[in-house]
């Protein structure tokens, strides 16, 4: 697809690497799209990328997300490794979780992934669950992975772009030029939907291409996400392949000496 054709799509034009010219921004304001389309048009992260986020609705927490890949019998296996902790501190190694994905490519912060298997380590306890290919059951909760943890954010309804403007965001003390996109949902929420509005600050300088995200939710505290650090040389904390974990946890759990 040539750049001209690429920019003719609403979602892609909104998140082009540089801020759209004023006339283009004005033309796109009022456009109808979906949150999925907007985020799918962002530059995708790659294996080796990692981010540390402060996020939450009401009480914030810190979450580190690292993206990795390991060889498998049918090709590369993608995985997401996470840890959580308190804002401003270190993440707790006892919260280590690795989720293997049924995917060939990493998606956006709002991608819903199908899950191949889950592995966690807390202290000297190694646990594996939801590993269907190895004969374990997998419930609906464990069958998918959503990086932002709050299901109300994953809303497929059509929405309207209200504003596009240049902005500056700071990550780890460094300023980055970004594009602020403000989006609202049209009309009354449908049954079970709480998301009323969301804003995001796009910059291609960081993994996932989003430095900030803010959502207004019906009858809930606003959800806020801020990237505080990032990098491109992720070192997994769990130095075990899925095959090795399977051999160590035939009943789903083992104690490591």
C-alpha cells in the first residue's frame, strides 16, 4: 500500500508518524471509527520490546510488560512476561507471569490475544495452567490475554474522533513530541458498556506507540495509563522454555530447589 492510500484511511491518518497538517486534522475531527481500528493502525511492537506502565482506575499500580519469542515445534512461539508492583518502586518478582500466545505477531495495547499456556513463578513455586496442547483444561478467563486488565476498556462500538492536536509527553525525564487524539462514543451506552470517552497520546518513539491513555467510564473512576520507562532489549526473568516447564510440572506445579 502506498503512503497516499494509507493516509486516506481515517485510522491510519490519525496515527501517522508525524502530526497531520491542520487541515487534515480538521477534516478527520468528527470521523467515525472504532477504538480497535485506531490502535491497530499504530506501529506494532516487536519481540525484545518492554515497557513499564503506571495504570489503574482508582488505585494505580505499576506493570512491566516484556515481549519475547522462543522456538517451538511449529515455529516461533510469542510470549508476554509481566510483573506488577507499586508506582515508583520495583516490580515484585513473585508476581512473574508468562503467557504464551496463539499469535504470529504482537498487537496493540488493546489487542485481545488467544492464549496457548500460562506459566507463573512465585518464590520457588513454578506453576503451569491452561495449557490445552499438553492436556490441561482452560477456562474462559485463561483463554485470553488483555494487557490492560480492565475488560470495560475493550469496547467494539463505533466512536467519533473529537480532537487531534500536537502535545508533548515526558517519559523518564525525556520529552517526546506526540499526537493527542480525543474520542467519544456516540449516544447512550449499550447494555453493559461503560466506556464513554478515551484519549491517547501517540508517539512512534516508544513500544506500542502510546505514551498515555485515559478513559472515562460510566459509574467508575477514570482509567489512567502513563508509560514511565521502556526499552528494546528485554531480558526474560524466566529462563525456561515451555517444553522444559512442561517436563518440570507434570501435575501443573513444582517446587524448585
